[in-house]
C-alpha cells in the first residue's frame, strides 16, 4: 500500500508500507535496567526477521529526551523513531516535527468498510488500542504516534505489613486511622484519581471542564479529613514517598507502574546498612480503592512511538515496521513479563493468577482518565496543584476550589462558556408531597409531636420557599403539599391501601426507610439517578438514604449537633470535656442534654474503635454500612461515668429535658449549649450574631467527638407511574440543586447537602458542614427505636437513680441481647457481640468487660 506523508518542510513523500526496504533505522529510548535488556531482546528478534534492516539504538535520559529531540529535529536531524510521553504530542505536532499518521488512513482509497481493516496496516494497528489510549496522541484532528506502553497508578502495598489491601476509600481510611502507614502524592496529576471515585468527571462530551459538579469537592474534602488519620501521609514529593515505601517505612503507597523497577531494584551501597528494601515477593499491587459513587480514574500516561518528519520515505517505512513489530501482542507480552511494562495493546491477555501485579495495573487502566494534552498543560498542572494545596492548607473551601479550577482550566484551554440560557421547563402535571418533616421537632427533642408553629420556632419554612421557586421555573407543574406531624405521616403511609397513598413524594427522615422499603411503600431509585447527579451530595447525607446497598431517596437536609456559646458570657471558649469540668462557672453554665441520641457524641470522645468515615458511607469496620450499626459499650461506660462525676458540679447543667436546656440558653442563663444545627437560625434571630457563637463538639480523651447524623430526604411512592416519577425526580433534583441549597442556607440557616454550596470557611454553616462529614450515620428502623429506648434508660439509671455506669450499660446490653432474633450469642475473641433484628444488625463492642445474660429466652 502506498501513502503520502508530509515532512517538516510541508513536502509530501510517497511511502510504501507493503515491504520494508533494507537499510538503517535509528531509535532513541530512555529505558534502563530490565526494560533496556528486554528492549535489546526484542530488537534482536526483529533483526532476525529483517536481517537487511539495521537498528541503531541510542539511550537518552528521560528528562533530556524532549529537549534533545526538539534541538535535533529543528535542524532536520534526530532519530527516525523515538519513545516519548503522549503529553508531548501538541508541542511536537504544532512544530511539524512528528508524522501525522491519520493522513495514512485518509490516503487509503481502497478501504471501504468492515472486513478490510486487515489490508490497511494503520487500521490494523489502531484496532489494538482503546479510545482513551489513542486520545493521548491525538491533536487538532491528527493522530501522531503508536502507543507502546501505559503508565497508570495502582495501590502498592507491602504484604508483610498489610494482610488485606483496602478495596474502598473507607477501608483505606480505616487502616490509616488504625496506624497503617499510607503514602499518597497530592499533586493534582497524582491525586486526581479520587475525583471519579466520587462520581466526578474531568470533561464533558464537548470538551468542557466540569470539575465543579461536586465530585472534586467531595474528594478534596475526603483528603482534607483523611490527613488527620495517624497513618495517612500526604506529600507533594512523590520521589520521597517512593523512597520511604521502598525502605518499608510505608505499608501502602499509591504509585505508578513505571516505578516498579526502582522500587524492587537490588540494594545499592547507600542501602547496605539497616533493614533491606522491599523485595519483589513482598510487593503487592491491587487496583485503587473505589469511592461511594464510582470507580477511581487516575490519569493515563502513554509511552508512545513518534516518527520524525525529517526521515526519508524509506526510513519512515522501516521505522513504522519496527513500531508495528514492537507493539504487537507477542512482543508486548514479552516486554510485560521481562521488563514489567504495562502493555498498551489490548490483545495482550494477562492472567491474574500468574501475574497479579500486571493484572492490577491493566485492570486499573480500564477506568483511567485520558490526560489532557495541549499548550496549556503546564497551566493545567500549576492551577490543579494550587487548588489542592490551598484546600489542604485550609485557605479555600473545597467547593470554591473546584469552581475556581474549572474556570481556570476552561479559560486556559480557550473554551468559552455560554451564559446560562435555561428557560422554564415545559412539563405539565401535578406533584403531591406528603410532608412529615417540616412540623417535626429536632431529633433531640423528646416531647410529643409539635404543633404547626414549629417552623416559626426553628426558622422559616424552607420547603415552602423551594416550592415557590420551582413554580417560577416550571409554571405548568402544580405542587400540592400536605403538612403532617411525623407520627401522623408514618401512620398515613402505613394505613394507606396499596396504590392509594395519594402522594408522589414522601418528605421525611432517613430512619423510616427500612420499614417503608420492606413494606414496598417506597421505590428503589438506584437505577434512576446517575453518578453525575449523585456526586453533588455530601456522601454521608446520601448514604443515610441507602438501605441494603440500594438508594431510596434524595437528600434535602441534615441535622447534627454543635456547641453553641454566648459571646457576651464567654471570653475564651472552651474546646474539651476537661475544660468543661475544670472551668465550670456557675455564672456561665454549660447545658448538656442526656439520652442515647442526644448524648451519643460523648461515646466517640471516649472510644477509639469507631472512627467516622471522613466522607462516604461508614463501612462495617468503622461502624455503619447500610443496615449495620456498632456501639462501643466500654466507651459508653466511660462517658456515663464522666457525666455522673460532673453532674453535681456548679456550672454544669445535665438534663434529659430538652425544653429546660433550650430555654436556659436562649434566656441567657447558660453560656454553652449542645444543640441541633436546625436551631441555629432561630437562635441567631433571637440572640443576634454579636452574641451567638458556634463551635465543634468538645473533644475527649480519645480525640474529636462525632454526633449522630440525621438526614431528611425525598422518598418516592412505590406505586407512582413513570410519568409521575419523572415529575417527582425533577422536583427533588431542584430542591437539592446548588441554587436551592444556597438559597436555603442564606435565608433559613439550612445546612446544605449539596457539596457545591460555598460556605463561609469560618462561619457556623461551615462548622455544621464539617460536622456532617465527620458524623456517624444514625441507626435506622426498629434498631433506632430500640437503642433510643434502652439507651435513654441507661442514662436515667446512672444520672437519676445513681446506678453504676458499668451495671447500667450491662443491663442495656442484656436487654438488647434478649430482644434480638439471634440464635447464637457468643462474643468474639476481641469482645464483639453481633445481634440481629430482622434485616438490621447491631455490633456491640467490648462486651467482654460487662456482665451479660446472653441467653435468648424461649
């Protein structure tokens, strides 16, 4: 076959690829060690097949390759073919220093369709690659190289130090929290992989950067919280992290495939003393951990064969034949086995049993993100690095960093973003909302269902404002709402005949989901929402609406506890439980509500077995996953003991009476008050921002305190038609959208569930949002009711009746064990007792120190 290619001087050359012409071909590469040895073997085989072709090989250090080639090619010199990074494509192509292979395809007049690709050497070779791999060598409509190898990240771990590599971000954080050392580079290029794990994408189908949709903000938030874990080491110096992993100072390292030779090379003289470096046998590789809404997507680096436009037609033919040979399945397999090079050729089959390391890298490459290439690549790296650094140093909020970076990248790429030209939707119909949340008390108010003035007590009716704004956008959709107390709401749903509920949306608490899902009153919406849609939510808020790993609702609001204080009564705010006890002031009392739900935060202050997930679902190992909940019984004993010891201290007011504590603080009789985020707006309206301050919950002996998370969301009638479901989903998306959540935050003090909302980094809402990230998703269904009842009794037994905390907690555990539907109730060796209540599971930790009656009565 004969083709035309264009040289650097725009001169067209006729190339015949049917049969290579004998002669010389020059090759530049940067491989060393085992890779260089493998290359030599492949070239020897090539020359056995083509004895009339002489391959002249020159080694050029990788950090010199681009400059050396530019200098030579600009003078019409340089190699016929060289191995380089796909990122170099734009610079080389725009200077006409590499051959555009797409012209060879366009010149083939014989190709007419399916079945003839084998007659076209270009199409035959290109069929070896995935679209993402070829994207690395495309520019301006041209195709400028043949991919040879992939360089992608995976999870490298020391088998001596890690028995089971983490497969999720929650597991990774759990291991780091427990002391396993984890090294991660935090440059934008190295740490992008977590963005897709939270549902994010780099660009849309039209090439626009869309990092501001929520996925990046959630990932940055995860990194920000993860750096507090004892074993987590985040550093922009990848070389230093690799060195520490090689020296067995790190148990886990997020590394690239091209780092394997350096990591497992033989020790040099400087490493002669001390512990030996990690060996090939000790090194394990697994895919990067998945996130709450997606698979990880590291950037894909492609090592590519480029062809010099200064070469003659005959030299190009020889170079192309060489590249074809070196990228075929047989040679790629040999280079993978001997040189530990991840093949770009998809025809190479990697057996996970025989070569688990390479199989892990190849598997990871399937979900990799094509690395952007263009003149703005340096700006891409600089702006991304700045965003990561500013967030991790606390200078910028994650959501704002994502917005700023998106604008910067689009501007650098020359992408003009059109002004918002959205118009009102044209849908027609009616949506009925059964609202059991607006009239609800806060989760910690134990009085009877509230009266219809609750919205006035805790702030404006935010949902009413959302409905009014929705009508402006979709004027032909009628929205009707029925206000009920939580008890009335649940009774209405329970008693309604199938198909006669009379509502499309059920607006209520996440705790009701198990009962309603089991009764088939609400619809599983897992398949109705996309990763792009769910990435906008705070992961904990979204995970609270999951049951049995299925999604049953769309988040609207969240509620956590914080510590309020009166600035006029407090000069220097306290921050720990020790401070509360030490500096108790009868003229500035601290109001603490007792009870299981209201007082749960104190358990985390005394227990180190339940670190919360920084963001995302709390996994089974960490306390919560779908229908699981764990309770540290020894921590509860210690917390009740602390409350018992300080309850009679002047200046500390402990009571189960919510109204007493609420009135005490708003009446300025108390200086501190542990209360719900839902009351912030009402308190600020009453006391004024000049008086009202907000702090995170007091820390304890084991560290930070974490409250239970309560989520309010939209659940969907299981019997709604497809048409009604579409309307209901449209409204739920609108209510949780960036604009709606921003409006709710500003007008009614709502803690946003949309990660894109930019909260003041020092304001109360920012504190609430951070507390949501660190909160423990509360128990659900029957389990929530049982723990509330048994837990409240344990608090009363200690603080009212004077029972020893250990006895009260033992009685609580015994009561739960006797109610449980569990045949065998024997604690494990580490003191964990697992109880089942239908489809719900409760793990009681550290029960070995308690006196339990675990026999299930007949």
